[in-house]
């Protein structure tokens, strides 16, 4: 006769499925529903019943002794450390997106900016995915290497056909201050004569077109 156990153990449903399917399910993998602090990640808490199965103590002990792994879980709680981190991340996203919008609005209002900064769209899309919450991880340092071309004397120019976006000096300074990276690619407005445009080719023309924007 089975005595009712005092402790209830939660085990990963995923692991239990493996146990039911395979002869050698490997060690118990309860960390798949736990965060690194041993609690339930806040984003998993609302469907935690789908992730765990409750076992009586004697069954847990049998499985644990045979397969190892773990850890033992007797209490499911939302991790407060993760909760604080999530709130801080949400705040960071909001600040970055709001600041960008504000700076970009000011840039749009400038009739003829004396300088325009170029940013790799590949990096920008990563940043955008992060601030919009589509990507959990923030991007690494700004990487303009794919859109940059080093000219004689170490002068850095925009590469022809580069996938880039135009931002203001202030927006560049803001993003660069947060993420670092480079190189800096600045297109300066100079006195370009419109009638000269037809005679230009290749990179020169690209530069001129960029100026004209
Ligand atoms: Zn946590």
C-alpha cells in the first residue's frame, strides 16, 4: 500500500515524455522550465501547467536515483530577479525608442543638414527588433564595416551599393554612446553644383546623390 507523501515534486513534462518514449531518457532536465535563479521565468508562468507534471515523493525519488539530473522542485514561484530584469529591459527599450523618434523627428525637420551619418541597415534592423521586443537580446556594437570603404589617407567613405540608413549627428552620437562600434561614416554637405552631376560616375556620383538627399 502506498503512503501519501508529504512533498510533491514537479518534473519537466518534456523529460517525462522522453522517459515514456525512450529507454534512456538521460538525466532529468528540470532546468528547461526554470530560470538560472531557480524560479519560474515570468514569461513562462502563465503556462507552467503545460511544462510540469506533479509526482509523489516516492516516484520522484525513484526517477532521481535512477537518472540523476534535477534539480528537485517542490515549489513553483515567479522569479522576482527575472521580473526586475524584465521591467528594466522594458524601460530601456522604451527610452531608446522614444529618444530615437524624438531625435529623428528633429532630423526630419532640418531643411539642409550640414552632415548626415550613415548606419548599417543590418545593424539597425537588429536594434529595431530589440527595441520593438521582437528580439530578446540587444544588438552588439554598431558594425558599419560592410558599408564602409577606406579611401587613400585612411578617409572612410560610404561603399557603393551599401545597405545603409541616414541619421543625424545627434542620433549617431546617441546610438554610438550606447553601443559603441563604428566606423563613423559622415557625409558632409558641400557646395555641390547641380550641373556637375551628369559628369560624375561611380562612387563620386553616389556621394553626390547622397549629398543631394
Ligand atoms: Zn530568475
